[in-house]
């Protein structure tokens, strides 16, 4: 049986907690992702050279995930939005006005195109998501059949 596999990148903010990133990885895997691979970047200190006390392991940070999702692109976006909503509610005790929207946002990227996923979406963001899905829903690099 053919099923769609969507491949996309999830970029995490620089100050994203590693434990929270792991919760997102587990959530993606439990919600239809076939693979969630970490994307790591090397951090270069402002001086350009690491201090002697810094170990190489401390110079690499998690930047995001490369995700292979068994389903369509809109399903993947809904999974990310659902996770953001759960995270937001857990931090605010259910008070939707208490959390700043900027800390409940994830960047989703396919090729050179990206979109910021938030929860809840504002009206203009809904239109942008629809355009993003329409553009990448059936193109190579966006959705493929396996």
C-alpha cells in the first residue's frame, strides 16, 4: 500500500531546552513520524577560538530535527501545533493569555521555503500555512510516495 512521506526540517530557537526538544522528538515519533534525526551545529565562541576549558561536546548544540512523517503535510503541521498547544497550556496552567506567542513557535522548512508554526494561528498565519501546504503538498522534496 502506498503512503505519503513528508520530509521537513524543524528549526528550534537557540535557547530551546534540550529536554523540551527531546519531548518534541518523542511526540513526533508517537504521532506519525517515521524518523526524527537531530540537526546539530557547531557553536563558535565570539573570540573565534574555544577556551582551553571548553570541551568539544560543549561546542555542539541541537538546532532542530530532520523529520520523515508518514502522512500529509497538513497532518504534520497539526501535530506540531498540537504539541505547541500542550506545551503552552502546561506552562501557563491553561491560561491562554499568559504565554507569549514568540515562545510557542517552531520553524518548519522544506528546501528553501519555511513557515513559522504557532498555536494558536492568527488569521493571516492560517492563509500562509494553506499556501505553504498547497505549494509543497505534492512536490518532490515535500511529499513523496513509498
